[in-house]
C-alpha cells in the first residue's frame, strides 16, 4: 500500500509514523532493493509498513529539522549526510511531521531554471 501511494503521488518516499503521529522511519523506493537482494524476501511487499521497516537491513534514522532551523543548517545536512530529503517536524520532542524538504526543492531554491 505504501509503495502504491508513492507511485500514485509521484513520490520517492513516505514518512512512517507511530500511533501518536511521531515520525519513526522513512520508507523509500530504494528500500525495494532488499527484494532484489534475496528472493526469499519477496513476500515483504505484501507485509505491513511496520513489518517491512522492521526488517530493513540498512535502517538509517530519518534526518529531522524544525521550523526554527536555518536554510544553512539544512544545506549542511544535505552535504554532510548525503541525503535526499529532510523531514520538518513540529518539535524535536513530538517529532510530528509537518513537511519535507527534498534535495530537488533545495536545488530549485538556489539554482533557477536556465532559459
């Protein structure tokens, strides 16, 4: 279902939240690579998001910022962590997602289209 939503919304990732809407992980299209690595894991495509995320071999915690963080801080995160997106949460304590900044969004801000 999550991968279908990504396809339907032309998105490469979705935030995974718990029952309290706290951001706990990210599921991305690159996570599908575990299906190609081991055919014994093909059944995971029908599992719940919770189970799929739990079984991911390369779990990297989501990179978070708050509305109070600066654009400079976000740019440092993109460069130092070599990531494709950062999630904006309402606070570090609640971790409730309120937005996402993708690398493409960031590049568009600083590199206008050539005419």
